C-alpha cells in the first residue's frame, strides 16, 4: 500500500528509464515494456532487451514482465 509502481507500455520504459525512476522517485515495483511473444520466441534481441532487469536490488525490489500475444500457448512458451 502506498508504494510507487512503474508500468510502461512500449517505447517508454527501457532499463535506463526504469533504473532512473527507481533511483530518483523510489519506485518499489517496476515492469518491463511490453514485448511481443512471437518475436521473443524467434530470439529477437530487441524484444529480449525489453525484458531486461537490473541486478541492483536497491533499485525497485520487484520486477514484472509484460508479454503480449493473441495466442495463450505462445505467450506461455515465451514467458
């Protein structure tokens, strides 16, 4: 309760930005940009980069990933 969350969609929440928000504003929870399951399964480096998180535990303790798909099985395989 009362914790700051950062949950961007696409093109607005890359790792440096999430790190800044956690550092400067004290976000305890950060969430990745939305990545597309289909491209993740193909090994697309840009999509994989969207899911990167910092290893510094002091910068937002909890991390979540957003994976977009229109096929549940595809999303499960990508996650």
